[in-house]
């Protein structure tokens, strides 16, 4: 027997190793390449692969074959337990037969059908999860010699490799299914629902600016979906496969906000036992979404302006400039122009972040989207093993009669609560009780924008505090703000 030279063997094995890491090739291509490589290294004329079609009987079917006249084997069934390969499938042990003609286990009908003679055979089980899933067999040596122990050792390793390919293929399928589920969950989580002209206009602006690096300021009341639009801008642009980092400027105490954004060096302050990168560094090449930008302290506004202008910063306690490429998207429910006028927000920073402005309408101004939103949240929050509840005919008009001060977030919470608490197959207005304190807020025409905004915020916060029996910690959680910020608003708005 003459093997291919050692250098060629090494190159072939490297090629197989690379194939094992390949995910673009299909399982059939991989198996064919491995079988051909095994044949070349050992010096075999023909090879074939049979797969188990019935786990109970271990019935085999030819799945893949190579060599002269071997193409006719494909899709031929082998009766359970018949032939050398049938014995291998049944016992899970390899068989080497160097005198096939006189071997009582040999199934002659197959060789007769393809009109070829076989002198020797090496047959190996493909085992996955302790079960035989198939058999690979190698027929006749190129030099008409016998299969040696060295040949058998090499071919057995290739058989194990082929079994791993099936495992990879199965895992790849499972990973594909899992990825599909994650993708559906992501799309569901960040979906923007609605066909109203107001929301379509916002979507159009977001899509137009997605590929640019221009800073975007998203404004709107709490619960209108500002973060969803930040995700839309990121996902539709060239940075979609890069990091998306979100931070609520009002939820992080001012004392630690700087090191959260810019990171710190080891020893920069007591407790800084190691270096830590900040959110700007983590978002490099991607998008940084700064929610509630209006809550940013004045000293941090100066530092943020510098980073946006110069695209570099210095970690807390450091001396080295760190360059970053970050797309900044900001959001606020405050009137920043008023904040600038009152001296609470830097004018230069306002102009820098307000290159493109997207103003999201409150739910009460796009009620034509309410029906679609309810249907979407019904599907989102109904458990997989339960049917989706039907909507009573008078439910949507009932919901449209409410002002929804908490906007889409409040609507989603209401739908989820109704699904959980309702025992009926149909959701009726009774599943959405609105207390008197939750009825639409009346605002007098002629009020200033600040007066109207303060009136809305005061009523909304008062309603929320009533729903939590005055518990500020719970109310802050419902409103998705820091407790200290809520306390400050209660004081500013003179809420009893």
C-alpha cells in the first residue's frame, strides 16, 4: 500500500479542519469532501454513506456514494440488520472484511444492482448522542491490498468527524431556529406600529437620517416611543451591526454619571481597583442613545459638547485622549428651548444635538393607530400556549374616549393587565376601568406651553401616586425615572 506523502496528508487534514469551521457549506458538500479526503489519504476506490431511516428497526438507506458506478446506489434501501453495514448499524461496532465474497454478512444484491465486484470493505458507525445515525463504508484499496489496522484507525477518525458534521448541522439548524426566535422577539420589542400620517412622518425622517452621522434629537411626552425611534435610526443605518448603547441621563446620579459615560483609570478614586471603559468607548463605531438629555447636569453638558465636537475624551483620572466614532441620538420630554432660555441647558450643546429633530406625537393625537396598537400588544403579551382573546365591538371606542396621559407605554401596560386578569375569551370595556382621576385632562386654550406641560405632568404624577398609595419608590418605577428626580418634580410642581 502506498499512502500519499506526509506533506500532502497534512495539507488535506488542514483543509478538513478548516471545513469543520465553515458554516456556509451545506452538510452534503461537507460530507462529500470529507469522504473524498479519507479515500485519498488511505487509498480507497469507492465510498458510500448510509443513513438510518427508522430508529426502531435501524433500516438503512444509501444517502451518498462516490466512485465508478456508485451513483446508482443513492436512495437504495437496505433491509434492517442485513449486510455488513446492517450489522454495524445494529451493533454500533465497526467491521473490517478483507474477503467480502466469502463473508456471510455480505449483501450481494447491492453489488449486483450496480454491476460491480467488491473484494474488501471497511464499515464504521456514525454515532451521535449515543445513537447510530448512519454507516460509512469504504470499498477496495487502490492497490488491491487489504485494509490494515493503520487504515482502520484513520478511517475511523474520519467516521467520527463525519458524525460531528451531522452534529454541527443539527446545532446549526437549532441555532438558526433560535436566532429566528430572537429576531422575532427583537422586531416585536422594537416594532413601531401605526399608519397615521403623524407617525409615518416621524418614520420617514428617521429613515432619511439613518445613514448619516448627524445628531438626532427625539422629543415627545413620556411613553411615546422615543427609544424605539432611536433603535429605528440605528437599525436602518450603516451602523446596524455595531453596538447600540442606551443610557437614561435622569436615572444615573450626577456623582457617577461622568465615569459611566467616559470610564475611569485604575486609582482614579477610592474603590477604582481597575480600569473601566465608559459608555462612549463601548459604543465606538455604533450608536449612543442619551435619553432624558434635559436632566444632564451643567458641568456634564460641557464635557458632552466636547466629545461630540472633537470625537475624543479623557477617562476620569487619565491623561490620554481616546478617539471614538459614535453616532449620538438624544431624547427628552422637556422643552429644551425653554430650558436654554432659563439658563438650565447650554445653547451650544442644544444646537449641536438638534441637527435633526423628530417630535413624536402623543397617543391622543393619533388615535387612529389605537386599534392596531391594541392588536399588536394582544399578540405580544398573550402566552404562547393560549389563544388570543377577542375584542368586544365597543372596546375600541371605549379606549378612544380616554386621553392616555402615559401614552403608548400606558396602553401596553393596560392591555397586558387586561389579558392577565380577564377570565373571559373576549376583552370588554370592563377589563379597562378608568377612575375619575384618570379621565382626560382638560387644558384651557390660551395657556402657555409651560403651563400646559406643568398641568399635565402634575395631574399625571398625582394619578400615578394615587395608584401606588403615595409610595414614591413604586411611582418612580412606574414612571421609569429616578426616585430623586420624582421627588424634585413633586416639589417643583407643588404636588400635595
